[in-house]
């Protein structure tokens, strides 16, 4: 494996909770109303230092979407998913955007989010945006 070149962000940063690699800025949050198997998740217009997994059709709360899991470029941990295609007209705003699972990232203040006992364990998606 070659050397990993990571982008260092400036400002209020969300990072991989396993290795600290910068992933996104608070300024790039589109919505905090998303949910994943592990609880809260945030939709971002831009993320960095991730690699894309295989594209797959996934049934979510708001319908079927073509998505790809995203992984931290440094440690390989899965940190969320990217929306490639939304089939419903009302969901097109998600295309090209990424969701980071709060459970898998550290917040700008270094805080971590822990799974609550009432976490949703079904398909991942937004409740309402």
C-alpha cells in the first residue's frame, strides 16, 4: 500500500473517531435529521478523505436509492454512505451528497456520539428534511 495523502481542513471539523482523520466541516452540513442503524446521522454537501465502496440499491425510509458506503481513507473504517441516485423526485436533493454516521465520527469539540438504546435498526435515511 502506498502513502496516504489526507486533506487537512480548517474550522469546525468532524473527524473519524478511530484515527482522527478530517472528514467534513460543520459549514457543509445540509441536514441533521438523518438516521442510521446506529442512531443520528448528518447529511453533508462535501466530505473529504474517504473512499467509495461498491454502488448498490438500498431501500431506505424515503424509498430506493443507489448508494455507496464511504470509508475513512486513513484507517478504512466505514463512516457513512454517499447518495449516487435518488429515484423519487422529492429525494433528488440528496444526489452527490454524503451521510456521516454520528456514532462513527468525532464532533468539532471532540465529542463522540454513543448509540442510544432506542436507536433505529432498520433502513437508513432521513425522517424529514
